[in-house]
C-alpha cells in the first residue's frame, strides 16, 4: 500500500512519471527529500475572512504543524470550504453537504497518511466527520474552541442565546435602536464558536465523546494558550494515527454513537446535532434509531448547567472539568471500551478528568438539573417519521398542550404576517410554520424559532407552542417542535394543517397529533399539489434532487454506502 508522496498518483498512464513530476513540483516549496519521505499529515485549513469563529485557525495550523514535526511527520496544510452561520445564503445547512464533499474529495485526492480537521462553526465539524467517515483515512478533529463571554451594562452575554433574548426585548420595545446597535459590539467579543451550548459546542463535545477529538479539547476557549497546545498535541497524535490507526470506522462504531448521543442528552445539547450525527452514522452504514435515542434520553439526566437551558457558559464548563469530567459522571451509561484518537479507550481518556471542588456547572448524577434527558423524539399523525423537542429549553406548562393552529405557509408568509396587529392569534394558540424543511426552503433554515407575535410580546407572552419542519439554532429556547418529518414540501401531514385545526402535544407520551379525522385529512391530501422546484441548475439542483429528510440526517442519498 503506497504511503506519503507516493499515494494517489495523478493519472498520466505512467506511475513513475507521475511521482517524478509530483516531486519536481513540490520541491518548488523548498522541501528536502528527507521531509518528503516522512509520513504526510494533511491539515484542513478552514480559515476565512468570512468566518470569525475560525479567526484563530492560522495559529492552530502553525501549532499543529509543530506537533507533526515533533513526532517526525511532514505537515501539509490545504484549504477547504469554510462556513459561518451568518455568512451562508440561504443557510449553512444548505452548504454542509458541499463542505463534506469538498473535504472528502480533497482528502482522497491529495497524498496524506492522516488528516487533522480543524473546524468549529456549526456545520463545519459535522461536514468534516461525514468526510472522514467516507474516506476512512486516520483523522483527528481539532475544534477551534468557544469564544469568551461578553459583557454589557453589568450583564454577561453569550452568543447567540442573548442575541435572541435581546432582539426579543428590542422587538417588544424594551430596548431602543442605539442600545441594540451597541450590543452588536459585545455579543461576540473574541474569535471562537458561540460560547453557549449551541450547535457548535454540542458537536464539539459529542466529537470528543465519540473519540474523534483529544480528551479535553472540545471546551478549551479559542483564545487560550491551552488551545494552541491542544493543536500541537493533535499534530503529534496524527502522526501516531498515520502509523497505527485507528481509522474513523474503527472509532465511530454503533457503541461510540450511543456514547455521543448520551452526551447530547446530558448536556441538553442542540437539536441540530441529532441531524448531523445521523448523517455521519449514515456514511458508515449505521442507522440512528430515533426510538433508541429517545430511550437513551429517558435514562440520561441533564447534568451540564449551560445556557440556553441553564446558567453558565463554555469557559465555565471547561474550568469545571469539561467533557472528561462529564464522562466520569456518566460512566455507567457509556461503553468505555470504545477506542479514541488519543490511543487506548474512552476509559483511558477519562483518566484526564479533573476534579474541581465546589464547581456547579457539571452536576453529579445524584443531583441532576433534570431527569429524562434534554431532547425528546415525538411521533403522531402530524409527524409519522418523527419530530424533535428540546425539553430542557421548553416551558414545562406547555409540554402538555392543546391549542388552535395558526398556520404560516412559508417563511415569507410568516415574516409578512407575524407582527400584523390584525393577525388573529392568542397566547394558547399553536404557531405552525411549513415549507421550511430540507427541500422546502430549501436548506432547512433555523426558522423554527418562530417569533412570538409582537402584540403578544407586548402582553408579556414569552413562549408559545411552535411547530415546524425547520431547524432551530442550538442557542435558542422555547417550547418548539422541530424537524417534523416528512416535511410539508414532500407532502408530509404538516402540509395539510389549516388555521383553526386543533393540535395536541403530549411530550411525556412523545405524541404530536393533528385532531382531525382521517376522512378529512384524506380529502385534503387529494387536493394537495407539490410546489414547483426552486432550482434549475448547479449545486442547488443537486441539493434539491438528492437531499434526504431530517430523520436521515439531510445527507445526499448518493453519499451513503450502497445498501
Ligand atoms: Fe459560529 Fe455560532 S456563529 S458557532
């Protein structure tokens, strides 16, 4: 099996010529024969001026290179797509699969014996894990780390839970335009990923738990010296992985996915992570069973007290002991025999867990924040293929609720009418948004956090039951049912709901039902017609024709292994 510079030669019909030509060109970089004979460690560089979350990537690349060279390898950094949440039109989710394709093909195409994947902002690590699963070359994920907290007039601020909370206060007339403008300079005070338990933090913690990142590396703040040292350690580990593995398919087993999903429940993590890890598992031929995930949730207490469900921020989680300390608390619920990129098993990774006396961020199992997990999977005639509810961020009184549907047909319809003083809506109603799923929007935007109508906000209403086929930012909160599958755009039952229908949520029974009789629903189905496709060409067409539903991780059908 060829390795290093001899791997994956460009096809000229003469292998010796291909290697000779490759050497001739790479020597233009000034590398010696000794350097080029070493194991080659690729480093996926996701720095972009459009991605402030990845602002520390150049220093991480430099430190990772140092680690590779200290271990006797030859580092080769290469660029891939980088996606930032706020700079991705129409949505970052629309581009996740493109980044997965790009990363997969660049890792395949270029000669490397292992790869360090530097990611962080929401969709980047999922895309990299999807690629790693498909290529199955030894790989290690190096998260960029979370931001430090912001401050405004004595308040501690976290992106983007407080972005939403303060925007809500502005919409309710409690803050003026000058104040909300001033806040934009305080919400994201450093490079790094959002410092609440949003999607980026959730995915980083799960990546450590599944064994694809070094112990402790999920939570180190982006700006700290330890983050640089973690990059160096990743470089050293990558050289060992190149020589002896394990490969991603040997790390990301069914048991390891259970470990990651248990952590998702225990941190009260982002609903988006379920979609992403379902996609990664699908690349390895592993099906994430929603009922099993729900069962894991019922057995797993929420132990980490972070916003948006709790009080603290990622830097506090880190200093409380981070993921290793959390895994210690969960050890009876985990399979500790799973291998990790650190070498050895998860059991060994737990040895690095620090005991921090007096910390209140990671609760002991005997004193959880809540029992029964953070996320619940719902079924019912409104969601035959499932829907997700973040119980830990919901209003307890709304977890069992029946109300009148107020339906918005599209995001544009919602935007146009939600604040209309003439909108017929009451606090006990159920807001429904459709055609915002993987194909419908397209790109399954984070529009599931349907704003409370302004006239109700002004009455002091802070939460309502909201249902959609969209996603929600992991940093958001409320009684919000998401990922309804199948989505409305492919004829799921959400397409049949009318304003005035009654909807019932029973979170304890895991049910979501439209209270209409079958004959009436059959009549509506017969009258339903699909909307015309959005895209005629290019990536948008590829996406629309091949994206799978939320319960299959929204991956492309052709990226899964053959059955
Ligand atoms: Fe990048 Fe939140 S915007 S992690």
